[in-house]
């Protein structure tokens, strides 16, 4: 309450308290006395003695850099007070007799009495909402303990995951960032234990890459800000040979911060899937195809990261980080299938066994620099990164095909061998500059260059029994290179108007191209925006606009508009076989072109005491949409071939509601997205009203025990050539904390009812097919987390002779 009153006093003073004769200013840096790190949001208040009483004449809060500048002050004797929650307030009398007085470094010491109370009661919110983004605290997600980012995002409101583990927001593929940078890792390769929080930005401004058509999911990794060395170690074990282990070590002292992360995650996950197809002749069933698949996901992931941060002075911070990820991912499959005639009599049957031998490595390095100027809010940041990914393509297929009497059909058994690999290199450079023009407006500008080089080899070989050697099948293979480059520049203007209205307008210009070359015939494919002739230069501009009004202290209304682009990903372009189904083949299409998206959001954010509510009405129009398209093979009509095409458009509109409620030990986070979805190509159209919902219930029992249930349901939704049935599941976890909440043991049940199944219906022409796939099955797991070291532990020696601050009011 004390800080709220101070803030209101500062606000009133800044609005009404300035007079023409106040021409002096003071400036300085506020930092933690023990860690020597800047303190953002510290309160600087200035008083003048009037009639023996202190009268408030000005004040300001420090930005993230800790550097403050407070102008509009009179000359003479003044009193400066510096305060920050959980720190001792310091006071100093100063004489202002120059236009600008530099107070140097002001060091605040923690208030140990208050900190002891915080250790018991202080607790981060499970979620926080604002007009531009939603932030979710990973520590509150008990069901993802010891899991991956995929399990974590399954419980985040507004995000949906498909049967391949890909995330989307409102049916648009999201862009996954790690600490604000793109990644080549899949969600299943990112440990949840390394993530501090998840930021969800559903309609990014021109500040962000234009390819964020489905919004941004930014995974913020853990970083220590306490002095000394500390960390944590965890281990987990569950059924299906599921186990994980992780360690997180931090050392933070003076100008240096070191962080080491390591994680191991392994599982042998047994899954089942099926395909059931009926073919009609004059509306009467004529043939049947049934296939059952038993698979074992044999995965092993290891992830290591080292980061070093150096604050050379109060204005400059450098960060160097490196990471290495590696492991094996193998889906061992055993299929059995049969064909039946109209009388349901088996006419032929067989099996297909797949034995893959795939592994991957990913290495990366990052170098960032952040410079804060003396002017409040003015800063320059530069981020760079390089990652290199090497993924193998290796598998053996063995297929049998028998007649009804058990005799082998011609050309069977069939043996296929797949070899090859994919090497990808990503380069990123980005510079952002922020400059306040005055107290109510600022500009932001920046440049970005991103390059992705891919060398893809996928060789499909079929064994020839006559020559007793393998024949190379070029039509099923790929050998080529893909170079993708995006160069961008943006400008953003923000202004705070009267009556609590804020607006932001931006424009982003992106020059992008994708050039691919096949080594088989030297053929090329790809796109250029703008083209060499400049015919599509308008598609290189991506504007954004937002306006918001604070209705009162507890409610806000906002409107945002943007234009985005959806560029084809690896799976869209890769022509090699991506599915080994007997009667269903998936291949990429290297001729795919980008899709373009126009999005509008109207949001209302309201707090009713313990209840927070964010409601967003949205409209999305996708032009030239990239969609999977299935049709019979030209050589064998009984085989369905799925590829990717640019269709006419997708249109969706709806209302996305997220709520958070806390009452004592009980908390709820819920999400309900009700929308209408229309998909259309030149000659096909499908539409439906549907919804997606999530609910997280948590209860804190005595003795530091917390239980949590996560429930979600994605209702039936349309596809271009059919629909997907509803997907629903529930997870449960209970955690017991001890050692002053620094250690814990947790028990989790994934998919309580074993119901998380993805069932798709294909209904076109004379074919009706049902396909069921699973990403995971019900499993049980127990996890233990223990602390390493303790807060404020230090390796420092008393006589080390550290640099002293310029001015230390706390000494």
C-alpha cells in the first residue's frame, strides 16, 4: 500500500506539480548492494523542506537498466529518498546548484526482516494478462514436471497441439522462440525444467518477424538473479522406460553471471493407430481396407547449455551462450493390414515392419549486447545467433503381401532401404533501438537478417531380387539444397494521448526469398518477395496498428490490426515420403508459395477483485492458404497421396476468453475459444462452428502439498476434405515441498482416461477413411527436485578488493 500511495503522489506531481522555473535535473544508477546488479522499478522521490515539513516535489521509477533521470527540479537544498520493495529505504540531503547533478551509484541493501516474511508468503502468479501478451509461470504447471515443452504448452491457454506435437493458435502455426530467438529444436527436444515462463503474443506488432502469422510462443529460460551460487537438480522415473534428469547451476557475483543447464529425457512409448477405409460404387460399399499399427517411440534427448553474462558498467551488458542438443528418435512400427470385398471376405493381407536408425545433433552459440543510455528508456540491443542441425534419415522397410490362400503375391516380399541426412544452418542478426521523444511518446526501429541453409538427402532404395541389389527410386527421393533469407527493417511509433488512450503504429519491410535446387536434374524452385521485376512489391510491407484505452484502474479496452505472412516449412517442401502407410503416402511440394494473413483483435481486460478476465474477439483472413490435399495416386488409384497445395482462403472469427481466479489455497485458470472456421479451395468448401477449451484447477493443502488437474477439449473441427473428431484428455499431479519450499517430490498421471486420440475423417468422392493416431499414452511418473547450494552463498574472499560504488547511501 505504501508504494501505491507513493506512485499516485508521483503521478499527481508529474501532472500538476511542474512549474516553469524548475529547470534542474538529477540522475544516477540504483543497484543491489550485494549483487551489484541494477534495480528496475525502484522509486526515486525528491522533497523540499517547507515550514519544517517535507513536501514532495518530484519523483520517478527506474527502468530495467536502473538508470534514472529526474528533471523539473528547483535549485537549492533537497532531500532524495530511494526505496524499493523488500529493501531498506535510504535518504540523502543534496544541494542542487547546477543544471544536471550526477549522483553516481546508489546501492540498496536488502531488508532481512521483510525478506524472511517473503520467503513464506511470496509467490508468483500463475498467469498475468495484458493487451499485448499473456505470461504463464511454468512453476505453476505441475503436470509438466520432468517433461518437455510439448507437455508444458498442452496446458497453456489458447495453444493447441496436433498429433505431431506442433503448436498452433487459432488454427495458425505458432512461431517458437527461445529467449526471443528462433530455434531448430522441436518442442519435444526442449526440457520443461529449463523454462521459467511462457509468453504468448497472439497478434504481434511490426516489431516482430512478419512470419509470426500464428502468434509467438516465447520460452524464457531460467536465469538466476540472486547473489552467490545455487541451483537445483531433479530426477524422474515412470513406466514405459520413461526417465529424466536435470541440473541447473548458477553463480552470480558482481558483474558476472554464469548459468549451466543439463537435461536428459528418455522414453520407450508404446502406441497404437489404425486406418479404416471403405470404397463405394454407386453408393454401395465395394471394398474395405483395414490397417493396425503398433509403434514404439524409442527416444533419447540430451540438452546442455552454458551462458555467461557480463555487466561491464551501468550501461552495457554482454551475454555469451552456447548450447548442444543431441539424441536419437526412432519410431519402430509393426503394421498388419487386410483387404476385403463387398461381402467382408478377405481377399489379401500382409504386414509391414519399419526399423529406423535416426539420430540428431544441434549446436548453437549466441552473443548479445544491451546498451542503456542516460536518458530514461533509451536503449540499443543487438542479438546474434548461429545454430547447426544434423539429422539422419535412415530406415529399413519390409513388406509382405499374401493372397487369401496365404500364397505370396508377385514382387513380394518387398524390402526398402532409406538413407540420407539433413544439415541445416541458421544465422541471425538483429538490432533494436528505442528512443523516448518525451514523457508520452517514443519511437522504435530495428533491422533483422535471418538466413537458413538446408542440405537435404533422402534416398529411397528398393531391393531387386533378380540382381540381388538395391535399385534407387528417384521419384521417391530428394537430393538438393534450399537457401532461405529474410532481411527486414521496421519502424514503430507509440504515443500516450489524453483520457488514458495509447496508440501504436508500425510498418515492417521484409525482403525474402527461398531458392531450392535439385541435384538430380538441376531444376530450381522457390519464390522472391518482392520479385526481380517488382510485380509483387506490395507483399513485402507488413503494417500493424493498435490502440487501447484504460477505462479505469481495473479494466482496459484494445484494438489491434496486423498483416502477416506464412512461409512454407520443411515438411511442406520435402518431397521424400513422410509416411510409410501401405495405402497412404505423404510427400512435400517444393513449389509451395507463402500464404498471407490479415488479422484483427478487439480485446477487453478486466479485474474483478480476485478474478482476471481477458476476452478477445478476433477475425482472421488467410489468402493463398497452405493446406494438405489428398487424392488417388495416378499409377494406383487405391493409394491415397497427400501433398501440400495453396488453396483459395481460410476465414475464421470467434471469441477467445481466458480467466484466472484465486481464492486462498484455490486457483483456477480457464480458457474457452468459440469460433467459426471456413476453409475453401477453388472447388471445395467446408465450414463449422466449434470450440476449444482448457481448465486448470489447483489447490494448496496444508504441509506444503499442492494438487492440480488439467483438462482440455478440442471439439470437432473441419478440414479441407473432411473433419477431425473431438480430442479430450485430463492430467493430474500432486507435489509435496520441503526444505523451505526449495525441494519437492511430485507424482503425475498423464492422460488419466487414456483418451488423447486424434481421429481424422477423409470423405471425398467414393472414399471414406478414418485415421487414428496417438502422440502419447497414459503414464505415471514420480519426480524429485533438490536444491544445490543456497541463496547468497559466495566464493568471495574478504580481501578481494571489489570495485566500490561512487555513492553508497546504504553504508
